[in-house]
C-alpha cells in the first residue's frame, strides 16, 4: 500500500512538475509586476547606509560576477542573493502576504534572479520558479495562523528558506526527491527574531537575506546527494511544533497543500504604495485625509489617537520610549508616532521622509509626542491592514478618518501605471533614467528573455 507523501514531498512534486504554461496568465502577469516592484525597491535601498555596510561586509570575503542591485560591482552568487534580499526588504516597501504574514518576494525574487542567472535560465523558467516559491511560502506561513510573531520570531525569516529552496531547486533542476530533501536541509537554517523592534537595528533586513542564501545552499547540497529529513513541517520536531507556542492542527497543516495548482494565493499578494510597515499605512492615509480636508496646522493640535489591531501594537507602538523619536530609518519604518506626525507636518510620506534630516525635524518630533494609541474595535485585520486616526484640536474640535481596506490589496489594487511609476521613482535613486527605463522594459517582457543573466541590475559604470 502506498504511503501518504509528506508535506515536503507534496510541495516538491508541485514545484518540479508545474510548468510556466500551467500557471494562470493572470498570475504570470502579476508576477512580472511584483518582480519589477521588488527590483525597484532594491535599487532605492541601495542609497541607504545599511546597504553600503551590507555590501562592504560581504565584499570582504571576495568579489564575484553576480550583481548587487543598484550598486557598483558584484559578489559571489550566495552573497549577491543574500545582499539583494536585504535590499528588497530594506525600506519596508516590498510586497506582503497578509495570509502568510510574510514578505515573500524579499527572498524569492533575489533567489530566482540569482539562481536563474547561474543556470542561464529563460525568463519563463525564472518566473515559474519565482511564482512557485512565493506560492509555497505563503501556504507555509498561513498554516501558522499568525503564530510566529507572538512567539518572538520574524515570520519572513522563518518561512523564507522554504520558499527560497523551492525556487532555487526548480531553477537548478532538482528532482522531486531531491527537492523534498532540500526542504529538510534548509529547515536547519530557519531563523529570524523580532528583537529588532526594541531599537534602530538593521537585523530585520538580514532575515530574508539569510533565508535566501540558505535556500540556495540547501538546493545545492540536495542536488549533490546530501540528505535531509522529509518531514520538516509535520515531524515530531518539525517547524510548527518547535517554533510556535500553540499546537497546529491537522486542518492547519492541510492548508499548505490544499488546492495546489488550482488555488493561487499569489493572486492576493499586496503591493505597497507607501514605504512603511503595512500597519502604518491606514494611519498615514487617514492622517493625510484629515489634514488635507480641514487644512489643520501642527500648532493647533492637542492630541492624536491612532487605532490599530492588537497584532500591530508590539510592532509599531511599543516600546513607546524607543519608537516615539526614531533616529534611523529602521526605527522610523516601525513607528506609528513618527509616521503619523511626519505625514501631518509634511502632508506626504515618501522615502525623503525617512532621511536623517527629516527624522530630526523638531516640529515632527513635538507632534509625535502628542500621539497615543488604542485597540481598534472595528478592525478588519487579518483580512486587511486597517486602522483609524482621531485628531483633537486645542479649541476642542475632533476629526476622524479610517481606512478598512489597504491600498495595494486585491480589493484596492495598484494599477500597472502606478506600479511602473513607483518603480521608476525608486530605481532612479541609484540608476540613470535611461538604465531604469531599460531595466523596466526588460522585466516587463521577461517571458521573452532567453538568458536572464543579461538583466541590467547594477548601477551605471
């Protein structure tokens, strides 16, 4: 009697057997836009201090032929993949799966680009590997039911290796048996914690970087015959039993493989219109709506209260002493106080609002100290990133606004024009306009590319 395949075996069979043509056209088209978005965000990240430090740190171990997006020079394959993942996730502007509670393109896009270049893959093969890695990662994250964060783990780092190894394994030509073992191997690299919330640390960016490098490494090992366990998910010491504070049910585990090849969770992947933690987006937008509608001045404000889902509090509100006046972009991205105050004062939220001089703005800092928070009883989370803002003026007037469905979600998607405009604005922070335009055209026609190693990802010479 045939034995039931393990989850890793089922995902491996899906990853190996599914071809580009079997992926729905709508998902393939969306994949090109998300890959475009990821590369643009990475190019924008290249101009920040953390990017230079990351590149210099990895370059100490030697140069290489694989591009660092938006930067000059190259690195060995695994280091380039690691760095590029840090860049994609570096400014909290990358796509998000609310179902999986992860940022899947942060690790899958760099792995697909790197392994694709190594394998001299076609654009169609790269896109298929990217989609399949993201799809599997979302499902693996979804089975945890949001439980990684309360246990102290960064879900993107914990889940990322599994999505990465599936994308890498497909491009490296692993068999289904090898790809099943590769998932067991990459389980040994699973990492990522939430201590970054306590200070202006850069480690959250490193989590998808290490996951991407781990996935590529595990695929290489498995392809050479290295053995790993076949039950990294449901085993006695599997992912969910080791990393979660609660027991995961058989029904939860069934979510990982249910409808594989028929139901595509990639379709609900959300793009970001603002560079900030997604929990801050409804607060920024509601603040802008109030200020622009009523033309309020910072001097007229007595207090501002932001309403968020409980899950957001430890990410963007606490510890308040560390978050109310961030001194670095890493802290600003996760501060509800700064994001609301800055949006109020500057009447916008762009990457310019994350520069050191913006963070030091005395008017913004003074207003941030007037911001408090409360649990939003009307939140639609976890279906959407939702929130509300209530502003009280010194003369006693009260203004409020809320956003229940986040921009960039499948219910309020960004248009292709908006995505392309976002890419150009981001890419041109490190690339010339001509090179950015050429890169955009190459990525939007990636399915026609014979060798993805030709993509112009680095800064101009």
